[in-house]
C-alpha cells in the first residue's frame, strides 16, 4: 500500500498531514494524571460512556466520585468511538441536554433534576462523597 495517501499535497510538495512531534506529545499527555484538574473544573459537565467502551466501570465510578457535580450517562450500546457507532443515541443525549438552555439548567434557570432515562440512557449516578 502506498504511503502517498497519508501525505498532503502543498506548493512545496507532499508533506505529512500531522506533525509527528505534536502527535507524540498529545499521546504522552494522555497518560499523565489529571485528577486534580478534573476536580477543579467549575463548568457544567456531562460524561457520556459507551456500553462497550474502554473505560472500566470502576474508573467511571471514580471519575464521578472525584467530581460529583458531573452528570453521567451510560449509553445502551457503542464502543471506543461511541460518537460514531452509537451515533443516534449519543446525539439524542446531547440534543436533550443542550435543549434545556444553559447546560445543566432548565430554561427558567432552575437546576434540572431529570434522570438519565429521560435523556436516553440508564440512570445517572450522583454521588455526594469526595
């Protein structure tokens, strides 16, 4: 198979589509602990997990335990690329959430207390202990 398809034509000739150093630094950063940054978030956050995704149940629970303000939705299907292989369900969850107006609030400004089944998934977990 030709590697030419992986190259981008420019006025200077064919060049790689991605800077290898940037790709490598991005991959390296994925493996750095980010728990403190996660806990410090102050923005409304929705974590969407696929049924057959790469994140274990224990890791999902820990993510929510460390930041209980996060709303969690577990999709009924999908894998690593849930936004592709569970697209309709994923989009439905996002549309319903975003249609509430300001993320996490109803259009009247009152915090929504809807359960995730109303958003197209299984019950969300809201934990109070940190």
